[in-house]
């Protein structure tokens, strides 16, 4: 079964067994279970359902495999001929999740 979910401000098309990189879930550890209730669409073929905006009673269960940090991004600002330079780095906090089950 496939589903379209919204979690951590992003939308994903998922099926059971998929592994995703999403923004970190607060106050969670590796091995904990997360239930995602914002299911926008679910099903395949004739059983496909679309929510308005979400499907009532549908949920996706995911297991957090690990919490980690993404690659370093360098933010560099400069104004030519003015002597203005600013350099800043950023690493996004991520959770790696595996979709366990989809229920409608």
C-alpha cells in the first residue's frame, strides 16, 4: 500500500519499508516509534482515497533508526568593494525513519 504523508513540514510519498531522512523529531531516540496522522492520500488502484485535507482515522507508523546531522552548508555573504564579508555554517538535525505500517 502507498500513502502520501505530511510530517515535519514536508510531504512524502511512501510505502511500507521505505527509509526517509526528515527533520528531527523532538525528544526521541533511536528505536522509538512515531505515529504520523497527517495522511493526505492512501491506497492503490480502485481503492485510492484522497483526504480533504487529511484522511480521518488513517495513520502511518514509523520507527526511528537514528538521529544524526546533515552535511555542512556554508552561508557566505559579501558586498563587493565594501569590505563586508560574513561566513556562517549550518548542519541540519535529521532523523532517519523506516515506514513500518500504513493503516487506513
